């Protein structure tokens, strides 16, 4: 029988080498569709008989993408395009790219022009997503995307197959929410890097298989005694928190991530697809139910108060804002989140992250200082 | 107001300047009367506040004016002191600084009681206006124009935009207590069309050789196309402007002083902190700007409500790369350009993120030289005068060689 470490290692291996996962999938005769940030509808891919495969950039040098983007561009968009242009994603049968920020709009357009081997499937989310007309627009978009996916896989997306896919993804979301709470209780068993890998790997695997592995980890943790954590407890927020070097800095300074508000992590699983007689409508309503995300219209700016609640709920001592370089939606949210945290007396540190970052000394210094601040 | 002597006809450019000033004066007066005044995105359907008789002012216009008068750095740095990254759009930084300070010597305007936002130019607008609404605890009305990957706007988008348009009209009426009138709405649509047609007619005179206008003039007149396009005064002033250009074509006169040796597309928002530094090298080399998509972006044409929804989705930053490139290529061809100058605007991720490919298409389709320069619409720290001059010289060399080869 596998141990907790065996199961964790399996998911860490997947997260560290998504290309191997993709190659293996395709070798088995399966088709995979790229799911680009932030909310590509994985359910439609599954319902069409294919595997959704998360593409959130990579730590790599940028060369070919410089022909399309200026230097002041988000690394996620640049490296996604770089991988596309260099043929590293040729095994994908399609690329679903949303338009939730100005940078993503350009990524999609440049992908369409520059990447010939992987068809571009635009995902146009409405920003007035709470209006009935917004939900209806989203539903029509999903119906149109389903038709494109069906044309690729040869399998029609009907109500039954979509509902089954929604159930599969909701089960994964529930498991990851539970895992996040369990990881907060067992920081001596699950490091920040392992916590991230468990979540991130879900974007590269068969959803049910991943859910089973996460459930196993939850059970294996629960068999262990809960111990008092002598380090610091923090909530992370931002777009990405998957840099191995940065996660190691967190571990070195005895930071336990007790909850996250990260786009690649909990924003993917915190909102279930609701029940609805029409599963396309259900999927559209999920977007209208989402709250506190920097790329979704929110005049009430709920993100700050939501992070305050997370800190209180999990007994965290502070917040680490992982600021993705050149990400203006996050940069606009930053002062508002800071205000909400200041008003609640919660310390926060901002650390700039970038997939082209090679030196983490500045981050190390900032986090060491923050550790001193929150333990004072 | 007007500097003309009694009896002399007032030139269109003076009338246009006065209209822009009057629009802001009227907003101040409305505020003093206790009426609600809004902040409005430049490409929000102005037909909505105009129909309800509500005064709005335009933060993008204000930021451009502040930058042109030398206040950009001070305002951007103030916003950065509030926690806003210097990566964020400099119009937004300027505006958020103004919100915090409460006044501005370069260009003042009333503080907002509500905000009207439209993201057909960028999603950055949403983030910027969300923060204004939250900071002031005031209502925000958003019209979301879906980004188009296809060349044409589909019916699903039009239905979605129409529903939002109706909702916005209703919301604004409730917020301000001003009733909606179908009759007034039709009048506003008619006047807006008259203004848009006159503005586009005036802008099209750049097709003549020589052009009767200095292309940079359009950047100045654009403020009226943004803030007063639903008024009869604006329609009349643009009609007069077009008539003046028509007369100038007949006599060979031009507001461009000197010989027009070369005709270019100027791509991107003006580099407002450096208007003189960007225009002087052009004049020195006999270059006139005869093509731009930015100025004409505010000539929104339609015949009915459904077409209006569609028209607001065809503004330059809301369209596919193919359509964006064609807009430049067509305006370049119609206006017989010899080259293109492309502003890589640090503030604008959306514009800058498709421009390298658009530039290749302009160059390859029209067989003309193109150059880019680094700049910003309001933050003066990005532009380099030396780089700009070198690029303009390089462009001139190729344009001269091309002309020689054709001769």
C-alpha cells in the first residue's frame, strides 16, 4: 500500500513534468485540449471525450514570442506563446484561450496568427456576468465552444455527457477544498511546494484519477496526529504560486500556507458549477457566482474582505501577495486589498514573481523580514 | 471664450476649443446646482447620459490634458505613492491620483457621483473604474463589449450589448432621478450621427495631396468628438471644420506649415507629454500625418439602435487582429502614406500586444517602411527624444529612397 509520501511524490512528479503527462496521454490515443488562464471550461472538454490540459506558462527563456509581444508583457502570456511557437504544445488538439484581461486578448490573437499546429478556440466570458443577458451570452458561448470541441473529438456534447463532466469536476473541486483545509492542519506533513503540486497536478491529469489521489492524501494525513506548528501561518494571493525556488523560500522560513487566494489554485475550485436543468446554463451560472477574482468585474471589490475572512478562519498571521510582474488586474487590486488588510490589522508582504526570475534573493529577504514582523 | 473680434467669423478650431471648455463648465455648474455628475469612459455610449440630460466628464481627456500641460509625472508619482504600480496605464494613475488629491491645476473637473464604464477600448478601464467606485462608494455602470475574435460582431454579442444598454439607461435614470424619453433619445441619436459624419468628413480631408490639415490637429479636435458628440454645437463646428478644409483644398492652403514631402500613418495614442518633441522632427523632415485610426475611432456611425450596439463594438481596440490590421491598411491606402510611425505605448497592453504583427502586415501589404518608438500617453519617463529622432531619420531615409526609385 502506498504511503502519504508516495502519493504526494506521484502528484509532484506530474506537476514538475507536464510534458511527460501530455506525451503519455497522446500515446494512449487520447486527445488533449489546452486550458489557458483563467477560466477555460474544462467540463466541455471532458464532455467531448477529451482531456483538459492546463497551460499557465512555464519557467523558460523567451525568444520567438518577442516577435509578437513587447518586453513589458506578462511572463505567462509570453511563455505560453513561446511554447506554442516552438512546437512544444503541438500534441494539443486545441487551445482554449479566454479574453479576461487585455494581455490574454492579445495572447489569443497572436496564437491564432503564429501557432499553426494547434487550433485556437477563443473563450469570450461576459464581464456583466450577473445580468441575465450575461448568463445567456455565456451559455451561447459555451454551446458554440462545445460544437468546436465536438468537431475535434468526433463526440457530441449533449446534456448527459456535460452533466457527468460537471459532476466529475465538482467532485475534484470538493476534494481540493478539503485538501486545502487538511494541508493547513498538517503543515509538518505537507510543504508549500507539495501543497501547490497537489493542486497544480489536477490540471494535467484525468480529473477522476486526480480526485482519487487527493482523497487518498486527505485520508493518509488524517491518520496522523495533528501537531502544533511552530512556524508561521500565511494566506497566499496572486495569479501563480508555483515557482519551486519561491516555494522553497517559504519552506526555509517555516511558512505554512493555510489557505490561498491564487488564480491557479483555489480560484479554480472554490466555486462549484450549480445545479440546473440545462447544464450549459449551469456552467454559465458558475461564472456569475464567482467572487473576488481580479479578472472578473467586481465593483464591490470583494477580494480584500474575502482574504480578511480567510485569514481569520484559518488563524493565519499574515498574507503573502505574489505579484505577477506586468499583471495589471492584480496591480489594480493590490492597493484595495492592502487597505482591507490594514483596516483589519493584518500584515501583508508583496513579492514580485515572474517566470523569467532567476534570483530569489530579494524575495528571500522580503519574506525573512516578514517572518520577523509577524512573529514579533 | 472666443478671441475673435465682433463681426469676424469664428474659425472652427476656436469653436471646437470653446465647446470642450464649455462642456466642463456645464458640468461644474450642474455640480453647483446639486445635480449628480458622472465620470465617463471615452467610448461609453454617450447617448445614454445625453438622453437623460446628465452631465458627465471624461477622465481620459483630463489625463491627456494634464499630461500635455506637464503634470503627468507629478500625478503618476502620486498614484504610485498610493500603492499603484508604475506598470499600470498612466491615464488610470493620473485619474486615481486626481481622485485622491481632489483638484488639479493643469485641468480640474468635478468629482464623480457615479461612473459610466465601457471596456470596448480595454479591460483596464474596468479595474480603474471599479477602484473609483469603491473609493467613493458610488454606483458603477458597466457596458461590457465582448472582444471579437471574428471579423464581424455576431448577433449574440449585439443582444447582450443591447440588454446592457437598456439596463444602463434604467440604472442611470434611477440613480439620478431623471426620466427616459424615447423622443429625446431619437433626437440624441440623430445629432450624434450628424456630429460623427461631420467629424469623419473633416478627418477624411487628409486624403488630398497636399493635405489641408496637419494631422496632429485631429488629436486636439478629438476632445470634442469624445465629450460633446451628442450636441448640435459640436455637429455644427465639425461641419464648419470640414467646410474650411474643403475650401483650403481648392486654394491649396493647409494648416501644415511648409512643404509636405512625406505622408505617414501615426499609430497609437499621442505621446501627450511630448507633443512638441514628437511633432517638431516631423515638421523638420516635411512629414505630415495623414492617417490615424485613433482620431476616427470616435466617429461611431449607425442608422438604428441595433446598429448602434454593433458600432460600439467596432472601435479599434475591440476587434480581431485581422480587422485591426485592415483598419490601418485601409486608412493608409486611402490617405496615400509613404511610411508609418508606431508608438509602442507603455501604458497600453492591448494596443502594444498586437502591434508587432499589425506592423508587419502594414509593411508587407502597403510596401512601405515602418518604425516604432517607445513612449507613453501620459507618463513622461518612457519617451526618449534621441531615440525618436533617430527613428524618424531612418524612416525618412527609406521614404526618400523609395520616392527616388519611383521617380
